C-alpha cells in the first residue's frame, strides 16, 4: 500500500484516524491486520474483553489487538465516511465518499456492536451527539415556553 493517507490522533472517545490529505471515494485506506483465530478462540478472547475482533465469517476472526494494526484506531460512526470490505480473505477499510484533510475516518461497526458493546444511547459519534444535543435544546425550549405560559396565566389572575 502506498504512503499512509492518515494519522492517529485524539478523538472524542480516545484515539482515532484522521485524514492527512484528501482521500478519494473508494480509495483503500488501511488493512485490518492481525492473527486469524477460529470461532472458539474468538469467543474466548471476547469474554476476556478483547474489543478488536473482526469476524470475517463464522470460522475466521481477525484478532486486531496488535498495535501495528493501525486500522483498529478507526472509530465507529452511525454516519460513516468509510467502510470495510473483504478481499482474498483480508479486510480493508476504504472511503465511502471523498474525505477531507483532518476529517476523522470512521466506519459503521454494525448493529450488534452498537447495541451490545457501545449501547445505542451512549454512542459518541457525531450524528448521535448532534441528535442528543438537539433533543436537549428542544426540551429546554419547551420548558421555557411552559414557564412563560404559566407566568402569563399568573399575571391574568
Ligand atoms: Zn452513533
């Protein structure tokens, strides 16, 4: 693979991958590397709290724990700009759309991960944070309107 198109940097949930130059749509970004383990071993690792397991199929899972596996720093997003794909038994991350420099590179870890590991209400991706902020703003605005209405009613009495 040619020179890296990203750097590892601070993100809201720890470390993340950030583009260091424009990345073209469908451009390969990184390979998700690590030893291949069978389902039994994957289950064991999972119970021990390994969060870097990438299941290729029912038989083969990649243990992406090694720090040399830079792809493991790509965070989850519900509105991602990248995706994973399997080619010749290897797993890669590629851009879903054009990615601008300094943009965080994210992919969708899938429903199971979101539901069971992250927890839907605790997802820290940009979309979920924005949605929660909007809901809070709406709740505050509603409270304000109610308080005003109440004050008006009191004045009339
Ligand atoms: Zn999310």
